[in-house]
C-alpha cells in the first residue's frame, strides 16, 4: 500500500485539479499523515512526461529521473535549513561556533526564487515550488512570498504544505485553494503500518494521534529515545526532582540529530496532559494506551483546573521552543510547572485537597 492508497480520496481530488491548476494550493492537516509525500507525488506526476493511467508518475522518463536525483530544472523545494542539514541560517551556535541550521524559511530563500520564476521552463511544462512547512515562514518571509502569489506567473504552481495553517497570514491563505487532508481511516492506516513491518500498529497509531507516518517512526524506534526520556520523567509525577528531570531530558535533546527536538517534546507533553485530563474526567486515554494505569494514578493526584491551566501553558511553550533559547532552562521551567500539578491545594480553611 502506497501513499496514494492511504489517501485515496485526497489523491482523487488532486487529480481533478490537474487540468485546471490553481496558482497556489495549500494542503493542510495533522503532522505525520503524509501531506508532504502527497504533495511531492503530485508534483512528480505533473512534471512526468509519461504519466500512468492512474495519473501517477511513470518513474522512468527523463523528468522522473531528474526528480529522483533532486535536480529537476522546473522544480524547487523550499524548506527550513534544519530539514536539509544545511548550516549557517540559525541564530543559535553549537559548541564549535557554527550556527545551527535555521528552523524557519528565510526571506532570502523566497527571494532566491525570482530568477526561477521569471525564466522559461526547460520542458515546456509546469513550474512547481513546493514549500514545507508553510508555517515556518515569519511575517517578513510570508510578505515576500505574497508578492508572487498576488501576481502569479503563468504555468507556475505553488504547493504549500502546512501542519498549522492558522499560523499563516490570512492574506496567504486567501490566495490559495485549500485542500484539507484528513486522517486516514484507522483500519487502512493499521494495514499500511503492518505492511511496513510495524509491530503493535494499533498502539503506535494511537500514540501518534492517528498519523501513520509518525506511527511508523515510533514503531521503528526513530523517535522513541526522545519520547522515552520524557515519559520516564513525566511518569514520576510528584516524586520527580524537576531539576534532575530537566537534566535527564536535556541530555536526550542534545543527542538528538533530527530537527526541532524541543517542539516535538512539547507536543508529546501536550498529549500526555490530554490523557490526564481525559482520565481525570472519567474517560479513556487517547494517546498513551500502554501507560493507561500509571496515567490514571497520576490524574487522581491532580486537579482538573490545574491540568487545564498547564495545558494552556503548554501552548505558550510550543511558541517559545521555536525561538533560540537555552534548552536546559526551558526544560527546568517545564518540569517545575509540571511538578506543581501534584502539590496539595489548600482551601480557605487550610485543608488540603
């Protein structure tokens, strides 16, 4: 089962746009469901010189060969340097003095498209810019892109992929045709994972919130070192030393080679809190099925109002961790606030609850 089968309805909707392409298409949906893979496959099919009856790329023509090698002259992929491993665009510095790769799409990357957009295509076909994730643009970068969207060059398609479209400028969203990509059906997603050799697919799919590509990473262990470090400390609840917990998790963050480890940690922390809120409200957990018993015990030691307040605080953490910061201090603040959930609450009469 491939990405087309996983998102059969969405692929059909993309196919219906082939004959009358918009100048900009915004694909939105939850992280890890395969939006980027769909967008990439769609770009390949548009540039392919001998598309199959299924309207997928043939994989054997000259254009498909260029795409496979990453050097098709009519295709540009724009993404943060952190996703490509390039150096020099970030503000933080590593121990050796080199700048960390930027987690944002920079205005220079958008300006660098000028020549590409204003010369003729090499194969007399479409010209495609794939931008992912679109929410990685700051306001200045978005405004620079807006100029190209307001005055579209004929034959050019901007493919924007976003996990958080609400963070895009309204003017960007208004100039794109939007295509929401829903979660695939659970049974189909589990079948897709099983076909890839992922054991206990149901567990990992739940932990991934229904996102099959993220579940595949978890099942393969790619994400689990970071996740296990966080869960080990969160499961201690009020018994944990916040500073020691921060130090332990920070070691996992420092060792992580993949981009945005702090942001991913906060997302896992939010899911942990959601499960605690559900259990505190008498409902079943949604994400951490394997930790249902300890989660229920922890939830019983907290108050619902405190959990909801800390969940709102986690939204602020998500924004903060996208900026240059000291990860150790950030994690210390996180665990100190988490520990406060388990402190006894005293009423007006001095009684603890």
